[in-house]
């Protein structure tokens, strides 16, 4: 089967359309890769931010717990001192030793 010049002319016109289609597919693939790369980078950034926020929250929680622990410890010390002071006030050697009985 021989190729005639008219067949070549028809195929050349179709080759331009085929090339446009191939080019648009290649561009679409590249754009899709860029979009996926950008989404991946965004997710990575979000994860890093969440990790940093979690670390800050943990530090805050730990600091709050330490403050509460110190405050509780200081409160206990204060309560002990207060009790000792009250005991000192109420402890009188003369109270209860002298009994006055009337008949």
C-alpha cells in the first residue's frame, strides 16, 4: 500500500491537533504535580505549627501545675505555721491545773 501525497497532507493537519492534545496533557500533569507538592508542603507546615502549639500548651500546663504545687505547698506551710501559732496562743500552763471546788 503506497502513501499518497493527499494522505500526508491530511495527517499533517491532524498532527497539529494531536500535538496540542499531548501538550495540554503534559501541562496538566505538571500543574497537578505542583498542586500536590503545594498541598503536601501546606500539610507539613500545619503539622509543624500544631506540634509547636502542643509544646507551648504542655509548657503552660506544666508551669500552671508547678505554680499550683508551689501555691499548695506554701499554703500547707502557712497552715502549719498558723496552727502552731494558734497552739502557742492556747497553751497556757496555768489553765486546767488549778481546780477550785466549793462544797
